[in-house]
């Protein structure tokens, strides 16, 4: 029965034990020795206990309570390394109508062939995983998405991820920077123009709406569009049609809209600087893109990924002391600022290790957020500093840190959360 179903699937009993795996699962993940009879959390997460006891969300509790299919986004160990996987748990009832088994279907979140998974997005923190789950859930729909977050948090990467996980992934992804556009430039860039439409229009120009046909139109910094231009965008979204500047033919628009802004749009609506009808048209599915300070445990992963892409011919790493400096810094510019700091450090480093001396003096002059003047510090302060340093040393792998410390993943999450609140 499992082999007749699409995608990788396994059958489990109520004790989390794997009873069967279909051919698609074996082709995707291989068949580890002794797979049958092992628990799903051991195979997928290398946990000795069920996910919910290790600080990881598990769809089993919801499926048992409701008797319905339950979904969650997990990070699984695979032959390709750690990958994000959409997990769908399907209850199977016995003749007495009680749940006896579960079929677990797994769908890896991957971009188009040849591209980096998830458009280069990296992270393991709870805030990152929550955002990624929302991106994945809405990707398969044609719903408009509004990405909210500070500058430098990676909103364009999030938009690219929505596109790459959507049915429109084979069509163009067209970004539009809305900041600083004049009315004439906005219309010409978005809708295109006919030859002779205005002085200097020596030939017909295809607009970005046409260029995005069948794909995704990404309007970045939507909150910067002047009020006078917002009505033109609203008309496009409401009617699904437009005309080139200087043209008479009505053209049909076929694109999926993803917009982003760092501004407080509800406040702008209340102040009358952003159209209420446009806001409700674009904000069908808002997603918050978390700032770096809310996902500091991802910093070692982000830093390693940025250095790897920045210097592919140098296996650059960051020393624990340099990572301590980064962890203590409040990144006002978020990931964009981190990228700039690491690029400077990679230029200054003669070897393959970034040391504190390669970082700007402004970072080194800033004392750690939880440093104490007295070398004898409170135990909770010492514990916070130790956990952050140990997590950085292990590349942000909380499961491995919990294993080495001999405590549960849930305890690690609780202590790190407390550290973030105290910082």
C-alpha cells in the first residue's frame, strides 16, 4: 500500500516504531541498517526521546487529539545532510475506530535543481523555523504575501523561497525596488511604454508586470510608494489588467504578488499615508521576518554560510573568541551588517581563521551584553555565557549540545530563551 502512494512515506505504531518504508523513501533517504523497528525520532533527528520531549514540535499530539491529518516543519538528517522537511502525519484507524498507526509523509523543501536549497536561507532557531513553515504553507497557493521586517533581515530571500517552492517556480521571479520611484518612472517600469509615449521613448519597452508573466512579482519596500501612485497599483491588483504608458490596448496580468516593507503599514493606514484598500489587498498573508537579535543561535550557521559563499577557495572559520564578540553585538543592520563585517574580516585575515583583531574596533570595544565587572559573576550569568560559547563552537547544533551536556533539548531551549530575554 505504501509503495502505491506518492513521495517518501513510512508506517509507524503508537510507540513511534517504524514498521514499513516505501520505495520512494528508500530512494530519497537510503535504507539505514535496521531501519524497521527503530523509532522515527531516532532515525530523523537522532533523538533518544520523542521530539516533543526534546524541544521539537511533533504532529503526533495534534493528530491523536483531533484524529485528523497534522503537519509540521522539521529538520531531518538525510544523506544530503540536515534538510528541512514538511512532515504530514496521517492517522490510521483500526476496526474499533481507534487510532492504531500513523503514516508519515515527508516532502523536502528544495529549490529548483541547481540552486542552493531555500534560496540561501539558513537557520535552526524557533523564530526562523516558524517563518519558514509559513513560507512553505502559503507557497502552493496564489495568495498575496506581505513580508514584514527590518532592513537587512533577508526579505528578498524569503520572497525567492516562496517563488521556488510554488507551482510558478519555472517562471520568472521579478524584483522591483519601490523606494524613490517618481510617478512617471513607476508607471514606465511597472507597465512599460509605447514608442513615442514621451520624450526619449524611442522604442516600445516591456514592463516588469509583463516580464513576470506566469511567475512572481516582488515589490520591495512597498511602504515607500507615494500615495498618488498607490491607486495605480491597486487598480492593477483589482482588475488584473493594465496598459502600457501611451498605449490603448488592455493587457492581462498573470503574476503572483509578494510584497515587503520595513514600515508599520497599519500605522500608515491610520495616519492616511497608505491606502486602506490597498493594504487589505496585499496583506492577505502577512509573515514576520525576524531580526538577527531574535535568532542569535543562528549566527554561527549564518556566519559559516556567508564565509563559504564569500570565499569559496578558502575554508575560512571563525575562532570561538571572535564568535563571542559577534554574539555580544547588537546587529542593527541584521544579516546585511553581518555580511559586511565578515567581508572586512576575510580581507584582513591572512590565514583562514577570523580572529577578534580582524573585526572592527567598534565591536571589540563593546562589552559583552551580560559581562560583569567583577570576575566572580552570578551563576546564571556564567551559565548564559557558557551556553552561547558552547553553541557557537558546535555550529549552533542544540541537539548535539544537549547530548554532550547530558540534558534534554527542551532544557537547552528553555535556558537559551531565558538568556535571550535577559540580554
